[in-house]
């Protein structure tokens, strides 16, 4: 418990927050890396997911991609990029994190758009909507809950995993954990752990609220759902429950 | 890809003032079979630790998750806290969780094991609960009408019907636990993750890093194939439907 009280003391010292390379700097770095990684993943995954989902093709590809990404340790990819010609630092970290953010966004976008009822689309076409209107005004609102869940899952995962970059010379709040551990100063380490965990929980909370606010139709809290529909073998599961990393 | 064999080095001709170490010019290939053969013993040791941690974490997780899922199925008032708590647990980053456990369990592999159990538990509870809720209510009612006790209903009705979902959960939990174990390098018990950070610390020795990374992926794939085989063997009735 002594270590925990030291962590609280550390966190209560304003100088630890404001000094150069202090908590504020590291947190901003952490958030910056994560935001760029998630945005990059969205730019790649959303169009592909929409295209595959509306065409109802490529289910096998999406399943394989999400399964393989689960098997590859983030630490391995972070390290591999760091020793590649990209060089270690925030660029390698961002690329590695973006790679891991793609599968959840892609899978959920795919499942969301593919799940739109064919009769609903037909009715929209029959009402004289163009292809773009069907996409934007019918399919998007129906698929939105799953799409936002995918982005939320990816973002929380990225914020959580960004801490690992510190093990291989990267920046962000994970550095406090690594530093505290290296100096046998468990107070600093626990302070870092509290901050990383807090940031991840905050991300979950903010994005859950955000997705709840933008979701049309009946609103439900996103945490408390369990999918009970039996699934066929080749149908990708939306990664609503995610995988901790 | 031609330049990947050698480490990117500073241009010695254009800037002789920058000291160039011999180690920077040494070849640093991505794949090196001689590394694997020379270090086979330590690779096996790390693999053994990796497998031990993964198997223990998934088994303990499953043993805890099943009663929780059975309890959570009983009512919405029980399932909501279980699911809400599990969301919170898996939002906590593994690095942070391991770091928080260090003051209690020290630098032992127990630190890693407890963390891994927490995560596999979270995955398994959700999948077990989904499997149990997928059992049609009228089937359970029929079982009760035939005079089956609660235990009999579980073993002879719930379990066979929910088995595919259970196995899917076990596969996800196992594969992600294999990947997560690498984070145990924080306390020096990361299994094959030790090779990844070990190679990074040893002057970015790529062969060691790649060995650790590939080993992790192969281990995860092997576990997944084994569990898929077990699922096939345990559900002979599903095979007839599929073919």
C-alpha cells in the first residue's frame, strides 16, 4: 500500500504534471499518437468496409484479417517497426497502432452495412433515391451503431496499447510505467498505470457517450448487450466485445 | 527490400564526424536460422513458460467464468453488473494491470498469470453467457417437463447446445492470451515476449525479435487449430449438418 500512497503523492505534485516531459506532455503525446493512429485506420478501413459490406462480398477476408490480427502480439509489431528502416519513435508506434486499429473498424463497418435489410434498400430505391442517397440516408443510419462501436473498440484498444510503445523506446504515458519499473520506483510506476488505465476508461466513456448521441432510433447503452443470435461459420462477428491488449 | 539485410547506417562518407560503430555496419538479417539452432534451449524454455501461462490462464478463467455466466443468466439484474464490470476490466490496459499487480505479487510469473486470468475471464464470461442465452427457452422448458433436474438440464441440454459458443469463446480467449502474454516482459515473465524485448535490448537484434514474434503467432495458430479440432470432436452432430 505504501507504493500506492507514493503514487498518489506523485500524482498530486503539480510539478510532475507541468514540467517538460511531465505527465501533461506525455499525456498529450499519448493522445496525439492514438488520435493519428485511429484516424489513419478509419481512412483505410471505413471505405473498404462500406464497399465490401454494401457489395456483400469478402466475408472470408474480413474474418481471416480479424483472426490473424488477434494472434499477432502488439508488442511484436511495435518492436518490428521500431527496428525496421522506419526507425523507433512515434512514427513507428503510430503505424503499428494504426495497423491494429484497422480490423475492428473494418469488421464492424462490414457487418453493419451488410446487415442492412435488402428489402429496406429496395424500398429506398423504389422511393426514387439514388445510390448515394440510399447509402447516406438509409444504410448509414442503420449501420451507424456498429460502425461507432468499431471505432470505439479500436480507439480504446489503441489508447491502451500505446502504453506498450514505452517498452521499445516510444513515447506516451507508458514511459512512466517503464521508467518507474526501471528505477524500482513503484510509486511512479503505479502512477503511470493509473494514468494509462484512466485514459483508456475515459476514452471508452467519451466515445460511448458520443456514439450514443449520434445513434438514431431507440438508444441503448452499448456496454450491456450480449449478442444472442446464433452465427453461421463464415459470418464475421462484430468485435463489440473487443479484445483487451 | 534489398536494403533490409543490413542495418540502416549513417552515411560515413558525407559526414565523417559522426562516429560509426562497427556494430552499425554488422549484418543484421531479419531471419537467421543459425540463431534458432544456437539458442534452441532458451527458445524452448520461453515457449514452455508461454504455454504454461496461457493454458493456466484460460483454464482458471474458464473455471471462474462458467459459474458467473450461469448466475448472470438468471436475471437481467445479475447480467448487467457482470457485463458492465467485464467492460471495465478489459478497458484497463494490460501493461497498467501488470504494473498495478507488481506491488502485491512482485516480479513472479504469478503477476502475469493473475492479469491474464482477468482478461481471459472477461472474454469467456461474455461468450459463455451468449452461449447460454442462445439456448431456446422452450427447449429448457421441455427438459424440465421431462423431469430433468437443474444439473441434468445443464449437462444434457445447455452444454451441448451452447458448446459451439463456448468453444468459440475459448478459442478467442486462448489466441488473445497467447498474444497478451508477451506484455509480461514488464516483469520478466513474458514467455516468447522475452525474445522480442531481449532482441530489442541487444542492439536491435532482428533475428531474435522475429523469432519471438513468429513463435507467438505460430503458437496462437497451433492453439486455435487444436481447439478447432477439439470442437469438431466434441460436436459430432454439427459435422453431419455442415457436410
